[in-house]
C-alpha cells in the first residue's frame, strides 16, 4: 500500500489558489479602470458645462456663484470617486483574506497529515515530535487569527468612516 502524499493535494490546491488570486486581482483592476474611465468622462462633461456657463456670465456675482457651485461639484465628484475606489479595494481585500485563510488551513492540514504519517512509521518518539509540530501549528493559527481579527477591526473602522462620509449632510 502506497502512502498518500498530502503535499500533492497541497500543490493542486496551490494552483487553484493562484488562479483564484489572479482572478480577484484582474476583476479588481477591471473595476478600478471602469471607475477611472467613468470619472474621466464625467470630468470632461463637467469641463464642457463649466466652459459654457462661464462664457454666459454677465456679472461678477454670477461668476462667484458658478465658482462656488463648481467647487462643491468637484468635491462631491472626488468623494464619490474615492468611495468607489475604496469599495473595490475593500472587496478585494476581503476576498484575498478569505483566500489566505483557506490556504493556511490547507497547508496546516497537509503538514499535520504528513506528521501523522511520519509518526506512525517512526520509532517510539514519533508521537512526541508530532505533538510538538501540532502544538506549533496551533500557535501559528492562533497568531494568524489574532492578526486577521485586528485587520478586520481596522477595516470595520474604515468602513464606518466611509459610511459617515457617505451620509447626507444636515443643514
């Protein structure tokens, strides 16, 4: 009976993960480019409207009103653009975090399976070595989980900040 190689499954899973990583990256890049193109089109349209409005100005008061309105529109457009880019980045980060968690779990399972197989064929002290490896894997998992939890909290605070910025202003 040939022993099962847990790292062969890990290699196949790595290829699938690399494909998924590439897909997430390309989807995010595509969405980012679409947002940038839409923003550029809007900026061109706004510039055309601005030129028309300025060319029809008859006095200084109208010019000041147009300038004020243009400044407000520019800020609103930039905030919308920034928010859209943030959403793309946030979604990509979330998907990449899930992928990293899955990869870590797959790796840990492969190592534990390999250690179990090795400890079965090792003389007497194999169980002690296997327990030590499993203990280190558990510690690494706990550390990764703590870092991941902290990253999620930071992302949650950032999302809350974006939602506050998104809320309509009270006058």
